[in-house]
C-alpha cells in the first residue's frame, strides 16, 4: 500500500474516518463515471456492460456469498474472447490507477484539514517532533546540534518493481493535477465542468496508451526515468521541507534560525552492476552526466527567474563590499577565458551577477552536452566552471547578505534562499551514485591480475585467511603495480573500467558525485580488501594523497551472512590498510557503512528470522564499529512490500534497535514506491518529512533497551524451521510456486533491464526476491510477508501474555506484527485456492499454506486484542475493503487466461495475462 496512508493517524476519530471515507468514495465514484463515459464511447461493444456486470456482481458477493451467482460470474469470465478480456482488464486497471490518485489526494486533504483545525502536529511532523524535544528540555542549541549531524538519504534504484511505463506515469500525473485543482482550488461551476472534461479526455488518452512495454527498458531508459522524479517533485519539494523545518523550529523555540542541510539523495541507477550485464562503464558515465545536466539545468531555470525579479539599480541600492568583490572576480574570470568583458546589466548589479553565474553554469552544461553527444570516454571541466558546489553556495549567500544589508531581507529569504537550499542538497551531482558488484567478480579480478603480475598463481584456490594475508601484504606496500599494462579478460576489464569512471568524474564533479561501492554477497574479510586493492591499483584511492571518493560497504543479505557480520567486520576493522582508508575520509570521521539486505534474508529464512537477524546484525555492526572506535552508518536495502522490508517509513526508522541510528540512515527506494512517494510534490514533502523526523527521533529520543532476545530468538528459530521445511524440504514446493503463480509470465512484462532469475534453474537460490514477492502477491497468497509467523507465535513456547506485553512495549516487534497483519489482510485464501487448482498434484502444499495463514491470523488477533485484521487502522482497512470486489474479477480473468495460455501456448491469451498482472499490481499497490 501507499505508505502515505499506512502511517496511522490517531488524530482522526472513527467518525472522522467514516466521513472522510465517504467523501473519498464519492470522488472515486465520480471518476468511475467518467471512466464509464470513455468505455462507452471508446471500448469495443460489450466491454462496458461486462465491466458493470462483474463490478456489481463481485460487490454483491463480498456483501453476501452466493454460490450460484459466483458460478455465473466465473462462467461469464470463461466465455470472454481474448480481446474483450483484455479490454475489461484494462478498464479495471485504469479504475485502480484513478482510485490510487484520489487516495493520495485524500491523504493531502486530511492533513490540510487537521492543520486548518489547529492540529498540524500529526505523528512525524516537524511541529510535533520539535515540540516534543522542547517539552523534554532539549534546548534550541542542542536541537540544532542534532540536526547538524543528521543525514536522511533515500537511494533510488532501478530494481524492476514498477509495472507502469513512463507514458502511463505521465498520463497519471496529468490526471493528478486536474484532480488536485478540483479538490483544492474551489473552481466555479464553469471551471468545474472544464476540469471534468479535461479529466475525461485524459482518461481517454490513458485508455489509448499502451501500458505494456514492447521490450525491456535499457539502462539508459532507467536512468532517464529516475531523473523524472526530480523534475516532477523533488526540486520543488526540497525548499518547502526546509521552510517547514525552519518554521517548526521557530514555533517550538520562539526564535528564527536557519537549519543545516539534513537531506541527501543517492542512486544506484547506472551503477548497479550486480546481476545486470547491461550496466557497464559507459552507462555509468551516462548516468553521471545526465544527473549533472539535470540539476544544472534546474539551477539555470531558477537563475533566469531570479534575474527577472532582482532588477535592482545600483542607483537605488547599496550592495555589500563582499558582493562587489564576488562580482569583480566573476567578471575577471570570464574575461580571462573568453577575451571578452560582458557589458550586460552594467547598471543592475544583481542581474549582472546572476548573468555571470549563468555563464559559468551554462559552460558546464555545454561541456556535458558535448560529452553526451560524443559518448566521450573521458570527462573534462570547463575552464570557467565552478570549482565546487560550495563555491556557488557561497556566492548565493553573499547575495542574500547583501540584499538584507540594504533592507531587502524579505526578498533575500524568498526564492534566492530556495536556490541555495537546492545547491546545498543536490550539488552539481544531483544524487550520489553508488556502485554495486558481487564479491565473486572482484575475486576473479584479483585472481587474474595477481597471476599476471606474478603475485599469486592461484588466488581463487586460497581460503579467506590466506587471501587476507596476501592482500594485506600487498596493501602494506608503498606502491601497487600498474594494472594498466596487464592484458585482462573482458569481465576484469569491465570492473577496472568502472573504477576508472570514478577517478575521472571525481575530478570534474567532485567527491560528492559518488556514495559507496556496495559489495553484494560479502562473506569474508578478503571480499573487502580485494576492492580496496583494486581501488589503489586503478588510482581511485591513494593513501595520504586525496580523500577517497567512495566508501566501501559490505552487503550482508542471507540469514547466514547476517549471522557472520561480527567476525567479518571485526577482522576488517583490524586491518591497518583498511583503517588508513577510513582515516582518509574527508569529513574527519572514521565511518564504516554497512548494508543490510531485507529481501534475500526474508526469501531465505522467512520474515520472522529475517527481521530478528537484521535486528541483531544492526546491534553487532554498531558494537564492532564502536569497539574499533569507528562510526557506523547502516544502509537498509528495503523494498516496497513487507516481504522485502517495506512498510511505513517513520515507524520503521524509530523502531530500529536503540543506539543504531547514529543520526544518519540510508535506505533504498524502489520501483512503484518511488512513484508512490515522489511523483507529486506534496506527497514527497510528507514522505521526506517522515524520514527526517524518524531519523531525528531514533538518534536522540529515549528508547527502551530491554533485552528481548530470549523471546525473539525462540520466535525466529521456530518460524525459520517451519519456513525452511515448507520451502526447501517439501517435495514439489517449487512446482507449486511456478504453477500456482504467474511468475514465469511476469518475466514477459519487460519491467526492468535486469533478468528476474540469477540462474536459469528453478529454486529459491535462483529466483530474485523481487520476482518471488511479486508472484505470490499476484495469486493473493502474499506468502513472503507472513509465512512462518503463525507457527512461530503458536509453537515457540511463549505465553500469549508475554507476546501482548512485547507488542505493547517493544516498537520493533510491534512493527513486525503490524506489517505481517497488513500482508495477511492483503492476502485472500479463497482466491489463492483457485490458483492452487492450477497445481492439483501439490494440493497438500496449499493446505499447509492455508493452515499457516489461519494460525497467523488467530495468533496476531490474540496479541493485538482486535476482532479482525487492521481494526486499529481504519483508513487502511477501508482502502483494502474498497479494492477487494474489483480485484476478484481480475484474479479470475488471470486464472482463466493463464490456463488457456499454458494449455495451448496460444499467445493471444498471454496478452490478458500480462495486463491482469499490471491491473492486480495497481489494485494491491505493490509488485515486488
């Protein structure tokens, strides 16, 4: 579900929720009427009538089951021609997309209504957070000191979990804007009719827009898609966040201050090589250039706008000496390189300064454009370019101080301050690009290079201790061999090329252009030292010379890897060469970043074991770093769904183990969750605010440090044992998975450049976590989000009173139970049973799944004290209830089309299968 509606809102009473829900239902009905108009005029004959029969029929069945009526509806579905089935499916998909937009707007309206009623202090708001701090006796100086250390960094990835192509996203954004005007601008009757007509026309455009990609997106496509969200919302959202933050501090402390920068953005798009053979050095260069061009172009747009406003004449204002000096420096710099002294705006000092700033930034954009056009393998800096983003920030600050100095402080605090905030946040790089590669690629790289350099004949045959010893010895040398002269294989060359890109772009964009080099499948100390040696051998890092442009982040993914985190980190941080690398970090800290994988650990051992191992891993990672007097930064590899670590942002952060969020947190944002959170400015402001305040609270608020390990270990062990028995030791389990879900067909959706399987074999180790979760969601099992929990709660020997107390007192456990409860609520075992009929030989497996589901529901209700799932979250419960009757026909359509496609191989039936996958994903508001 959209996380915006998952953050529970105690400020709303049951009556308020019901009233707001009725208003939302009315808006959805109105949108449905407009969709009906389009279907009547544009769809083939019979489509509208079929949609209406199915819609009304399944609503009636949800209200009162009727076996005969159900059979009639299923017979209607079974009798549909493929083309009609396709159009009916598309109609339901568009309905869900419209409903999703209106739910998002409804969340905006609810927050605005609360603020208008004098209650802007929703949980996670800046006002609420700083009021709480002030009430606890935290001074303004102490609050600012906390903010000075704080960094909240969402990292955008191209993981293939967004089923909608860009054209559909664009159409939905246009519709959102029309709905927003209806909701908030109180148009008169004539304008209201115009807007409705615009909505009808845009629905018609959506109807005629192809929602299935004809081919897989390229990495370049993914890079461009990622940039879309910065233009669509983030450039406008970030200044609003800082204004809200400043206002909240003033409200809480009665004093106006300018808060430090607390937001940062990262990206894997174009740098994530793990399992994706299409990400090469060329794509990484493209990503860096496109990111830089995007943000610099935004600065140019804003500078142009400011120049139209700041038309101050030198006759009527008195700029500061610092401003005049800054202006003179720019004039001299540009004249020295162009041979021409520009005369434009000679009597208007601020416009002249902005004009010269524009000249410098335009030169940077022109250089990038040239390199993009030529696909250049090297990047250069324009001679008039800014040396760093900090230099541009200083110039803007000088302008603001100068304006304030002659009585124009209000103007200095307006849009020019917004530009400063953007530059402080996005620099010249937009988002710090992370690189990622699997540890075995580095091992093969070292093996080949060491053999060619006569360092070690057979590195791959050595155990970790021997590998660590030889790497430590090589790193202890003052110089490393020149690898440029070594004739290497293609794979090794690709790895070296990716590091060469880091070296090149650090010179042109600065060290902020890069974030971390994430090593997936980190098992040993040597996995980390291998990369450090490669960084030295390629000139990316030279001890004592320059700040390392990359952090090195081990990624611990499986349950076994999480269990080994302590010895790996302890051994690594004891290595002198690695400690020297940490000492060289430019901010004066020794900080070790550690990435934790939610998806693979959950797929590996089940959600209960995964979450407990992740909890312990965080504690161990921080403790080992503390032991070695190294700061720590935890990077959470979360997906959108519960089975991949998803859930409400604020709750997830504040429930982390006490003392592990050291004022900084990174986490991945993927696929449909990027669209859900960042496609519209007001939603983006809300989501980023939740992340910032969650990080603030987790870093400083009082937390309970009671040891819950006895109960948690028992639950984890019991749940994992059941999960592994079913998924690993039960004959035919993966036959059931591939038959009773559309996992094979999902691969034909072309939703990402990366393959859906690691290897072309069936099995848990081969299928990627995204595909695993996506497929189970389609068949309404939602199994990764709850399997093993019922048995854990039932058979671990923990008294229910203890579990009730744990749910009440331990935020981390409460977050797990609430997340599992949501997954259970989104499951539908009656629908899942119809999918199980596609695997009749494995009926016993479905019965085991069903029994576990029933155990989980029973035990969770006993813990929460509710009579039904989600009784304590009325907004989410009502949203799910609204969707179920519309999901039911889609699932039956999918089963019918799947059966015919699999039996006959006729691709005419694949089309409704793929479109039903899109539609169900829209209805459930997640994929993988």
